[in-house]
């Protein structure tokens, strides 16, 4: 009898393992919702502007250069017919008592004020479940928007592919059915000032997926950014690019796809197509996995004598690491400004993934890849930009996507722009000036030499990074 009972238990265990394996495989490779992983057509233009936020020391004085949200607030004021905004983080929770910019309050107020001043304007705000800690509590900002007639769309994450597949197969099988609402009793993982949450909220968070886009559209113009209206992120270094013309139709199409699969019947907006596009530069919209395709293609195009600049918060994608090594070893000059990954959401971090990746890059190129760390204090170097400078042409790929598997492998929702044009165009000169300013510490203290953090790379960090790469159990 004991033998028969043991046999039944083994059969049940085998069936469970096979079932979980099937759930895991399906949710790693299932079809994406319609309209995701988008590769837009090429548009000619000369109307592209770059904005940047920087927090730095100049002598004994602390300086904060804020351009992105100043321009976003102005875009809201200038709009007449519609506004569509898709932003990952919108909250004002602060843990450390620092006087951060009140970005969430200001943006919320700007949208509400616009709606009151122009009741006929249509406004949609698309965002991620993280702002309610995955449905565990109410968001004041989102509630205020809704109460004032602004459409709020919280992107559904379950239809997306799983980036943490072993865990997510268990979660999908046993826990997703119970929701996350209820009286919270655990500290909020994002901030001690945020409402307490349920255990089920933590279990949902561990799937580690997101609508990570940062897109702002009005009837007049559009912007793709790396910045969030999140108070504790208020001093982060970020970049944004404003575009006009037919490319706005592509951005709106991708936002309607995200809102549509999340249950919104419609979101506002339409643009009249310009019959003839003019300009020496080109721009196209890329989302999700199509960003990786074009980043790989751009690195492969780099030749001896070209210069490739990278300004990045997270660098970990294995394909891109290998391609950067190959490019450096064939003579491409590669300069990187990276965040040392010291903190996230006010919590201390181990320097993963950037510190182990930089160690590998420098070892396998014999130091030819040059790296400087952003001189972070309480902020992050949150930029996600690659700039390849050929002799006659520059290529920029920039937006919300870090160079990691989660951001580039059709897992998170992401939006980037790919911009190409002659190196003598004003935008390309601005890119040269931006990277030169930070690299050479012109008019301020922006970056530190590689040894400032590389000496802190311990064997433990390399082991942890390797395990995270293999299992996908990461926040990057």
C-alpha cells in the first residue's frame, strides 16, 4: 500500500511539473497583443528637438537643469483638441525627506487645470499598475484625474509574456485568481510612505513586468522620454526628444494598441497626414523587441573610425554586450556613461548589472571600451540613449528602453525613436555637446573615472549577476 501511495504522489508531482512547464513555455512565447512590437515607417523631417535633465555640482553649488517637464507642461498648455500621455510612474511618495520637485502633483494639476479651462478637450492618461502597487490601494493622482473627467487606463500586464518564467508559472497557476485588494498589512515595497499592501500584491510584483513607456502626445506635437513624473525620481538625469509631423500617427497607433488590449474602448486623437514630408533627417517609432533589432543593426553598422556613445541606466542584454565587444575589437571607439546602480526607489543596490558588465567589457577589449560613471548622489543617471557617429551621419536610438532583456525582448512595454541625419545638423551637434560636456566635466562635476566603482566589484556581485542572468529573477 505504501508503495502504491508513493507511486501516486510521484505521478501527481510529475503531472504538476509538466503542467507548470507548459504554463511557463506558453507564457514565454505566446503571441503578443495586437499592435505591440511595432516598427514604424521612416519619416523625413527637420523638426526634432532634444531636452535633458541634469543634476550636478558646479564648484560648491548644486545645479538642477530641468528641461523635460518644463516642456511637457508647456505642451499641455498649448494643446487644443486632445492629450494622450503614457507614463510608467506617477506618485509623490518620498522616503528620505529631501525636497524633491513635486512632479506628480504638478503634472496632475496641469492636466486638471487644462480640462477645466477647456472642457471639450479629450485627455487620456495611460499608466502602469505599479502606481496602485498592483491594485492593492488607490492612487491619489489617478483618482483626481478620473474625478475631473480625464480618462485613466491602467495597462494590463497578464497578457504580456513572462520575464520571470519559473516564478510566474507558479503565480499564474495558484495565486493570480485571488486578486490583490483587501486590507493591507505589509509595508509597501516602493515607499514606506505609501499605503500598506497585501501579500498577494507582493506576489504579483514578483512577476517583474511593466508598461515602462514614456510618451506624451497632443494635437500639436509629441515627445518620447526616459523621465517619469515621480517625485523621488525628480533629480534623475534623463533625455527626451520632441517630434512633429506624420511620425505622430505612429506614436498614437502604439498607444491605442496598449490601451485597447487593456480594455479601453478608445482613446482620443487623430492626425492629418502630411502629403509630402521634407527634411534631411529621418525618424521612426520602435517599440518593444523592434528596439533590440535596430540597436543590434546600428552596432553592426559601426566601422573603424566611428564613435559610439552610450548613456544608459542599465546595460545587461547578452546579445548587445557581445556586439559591443566585437565592435570595439574591430576598431570602433566606444565611450559609455553609465549609472553605477547604487540606488533605486531610495534603496541601496549592489552595483548590478552595470559593474559586472563593465568588468567584462573592459577585460574582453583590453580596455579599449572606455567607461565613466555618472557621479550620482541621491539621483540616478536614468538616460537610455545610444548615439553612433559616422563620418557623415549620426544615428540616435533613445527613449524608455534600458539595454536589458526585460526591456528589449518583447517583455515590458517600451517606446524609442530612431533618428538619423547628417552630422552637421543642429541635433547631432547637440548630441556631441551633451556627451562631451558630461565626459569632460565641462562647467560641472558630472562623471567619475571607471576605477571609482570598478574596484568595488566583488566575486559575490559577479556570482549574483550570473545567477540573475540565468534565471531572469531581476528588477532590471
